[in-house]
C-alpha cells in the first residue's frame, strides 16, 4: 500500500492449513482503513494455482471499481513488491502483458541445485513447444491489462495447477497480445514449504505437451463472459 497507494490487493486462499486467512483477518482488524482495499477470497477446497488465479481475475474483472490493470504475484515475498513499478510502467507504455522474468538476466537466490535443473528443463520444454521468444514460462509474477484478463477469462481452463502459467501465456500469445519482460530478483521463501507435489510436477510435464499441441494446431473452448 505504501509503494502504490492506488493499488488494491486480493488474496485467494484455498482453505490452506497454514492459517493464511486468519493472519489476514487479524491484520484487517488492526488496520480497518485497509478494508476497502484488501480483499480476502476463501475457497472451500484446494483447486490449484490456476484455479486461484482465475478466481482472483474473475472477481477483479467483475468488480464495480473497473480495474485497468491486474497483477499476479506470490505473497511469500519471493517476488519483490518494489518491482511492481517496472511492470506497470511497461503496461503504461503499451504492453498487454508483462512478465517479471528470472531468465536470462534475472537473479535467483536460495534455490537448491535440483530446483534449478527442474526449472531449466521445464522452461526449455515450454519454449520448444510453445514459443522460444519467452524465456520464463513458470514464474508467476505477471502484469495484465484489462483486455488481456478478459481474453483469458474467455477460455475454458484445462489445467488447474502450476502448469496453468504456461497455458495462460500460450492463450495470450495466440491472441496476439504484446508481451514485455524485465529481469527480477527472485528469492526462495524463507518460511514454510512448497505445496507442489510430485504428482503435480508429473502432470505439468504431461500438460505442457498438450498445451504445445493446442498452441500450434488447435484451440481451447471459449466460454461466455460478461462485458
């Protein structure tokens, strides 16, 4: 709020056992002046990162505040709030989507070697199957115009987990959206543990082939969307 007084914040919580929702409720009780700018969305069951992203987009898109821009980021400070200014500047300059990118010139701190290797193979595969012009398909620090969010919400979601990051970017590229990038400093979380399971990793590698095929030869089913 101090960095960008014009920004509202939404947190989508899938009834996580780490007490995220309770922490936010306590903070809002102590800071009642935040209530008009901070929105807590609690869902009854875990539905994956992709489902959480789309729910946040949907509620923001339908808000009477008529937001111009949307920002997606992790709330464990792996993504630095100070970088928001750069992403918004690129949207102001005419980009439809802006990616805070760890590659090729960003910095990653605190990752084990296995995480670097997994990220390298995942992004190389996505670049090969979808578009080589994007270096980082698997990072969730992104900035969107209202038009690009509307484009995403037109399509039926096929992947609910982290692979939705690649699915959504593929849809935006196919729609002809202008994509910008800038390097970021990414710091691995210092508290808590990742909730990404081995099953989700396997599903992601399988899913990226499906996304790549659809990107080149097919299309996702469109759904109705309020204007």
